[in-house]
C-alpha cells in the first residue's frame, strides 16, 4: 500500500481526523499491514495489549465470551485504549470474514506523540467527546 493510501485511511478515522497531513505521514510510516481469514481471534480478553488496529476492509466481532458487544468494519479502529494505557483487554475480537488491517504498536506511537503534540491534542479531543457521549447515555438511562 502506498504512503498516501495509508494517510487517507488514517484521516478517515475519527481519532486521527484532526491531525494535519504532514503529521499523519509520520503516523502512516509506523503502521504495518496485516490480513487474516475469517474466524481468527485477533485480541483475547484479559491479554495485555501492545497495539491498535485500523480496519481497512472486512469486519470483526467484539465479544466477551459468547456475548457480542459490537460488530465493527472497514473504517473502524479497535484496541486503541491499550496503546495509551497498557491494561488487560476488556473484550475479544474475532474476524467474521477476511480482513485487512493497519496495525500500530505502542512504542512507536508513544514516540510519535512525544514528537508531535498535535497527535495528543487530537486524541484527547476525541476521547473527551466519547466520555461526554457516554455520560449523556448514562444520564438518559437514569431518567427511565
């Protein structure tokens, strides 16, 4: 895959959408391409993670045991929390079909964040918005 294609994919991901293209080029350079057939468990609940994944095409099932939490597909990201904070994975992720991914490991990502404050600003903005949305959902539940 060409560098420009990686930049376009990264720009389409909410968590990276506010990062300038020249900084995204640095991020694109630390991504690795991977592909897997259907039925592969990419992430196992409880394992300590060291990378995040960006789905280029295909879909995966996010689950805790037999309980499905979500199905995510091309253009989505998963595993990003453990790149920021090495903790046990909260769910498993299993491919539903052949999948093509970009993978970003923690250490190169942390180095990039140290060099490029725009990456940190963008991630904080997106994570803050996620917290606000989650709080809104919780407050709506309490009303009923």
